[in-house]
């Protein structure tokens, strides 16, 4: 029994649609191929919410700690106010601002995770130590310029007044 021509055309169109979609995906740039303003590839890109709940895959913990693809990372070149155990209400408020700003910066585009100078790759809590950069510039340095962080290794800032 021969099918009518319109049925065959519809079937071919339905069968071809997934193949066309696969072809389009092959041409779509990978998430890790984001380009910065100078045309250099930034190897990482993700959507970062603020962490909540026990399962953490990719999220912002606080102003200097993130989870990325299941790995906990401490941003090695900065220190930000605490939000988990702040010393005062002002520290918590500033820590929340730093957390939100880091989330915004990470979500703004591709970024690189660089090993800090000296080659140390883990802190005493087992977190990976990395400097987060975009276009060769530290994202942590942005937080420092905005008064939401201090450079790591410098004098530790007292977030609760004098």
C-alpha cells in the first residue's frame, strides 16, 4: 500500500527537523568559548545564583567563595566580609553586597580560573584556590575597587568599625 504524497512529505519534514537541529547545535559556540572584549576566549561561562540548600553545583557562596561545576573555589586574590558568621550587622550587610556583586560579575560573561602565583592550589579547608579573570583582569580587583573586598595578603580589614 502506497501512502499519499502529503503524508510522505510530512514524515520527511518531521524526520529532518531533529537532524537540522543537531546541525545547528554543532555550529553553536560552546559555553566555554565565550569571547571577551579583546576577542580572547574565556574558557568558562555559567549562570550563578546565590547558593541555597544542601546541594551546590554552580552558585555563589559569598563574596570570595563559589561553587563551580561541583567544585568549591576560594577566590585567591581577595577577602570579603563574612555573611555566615559576621562580627556585626554592618559586616553582614557589606558581605551580602559583595556576594550579590560577585554574582553579577560572574553572570556578565565568560571568565577564566587561574592558579594564583606561588602555585598553591588548595586552602586549609580543601577549597581550590583560583583567581577569576575576564579579559586578563581580576574580577576580585573590581570588588576591591568598589570597597567590597580587600586584597588577599594585605592587612586584614576590620569590617566592624575601628
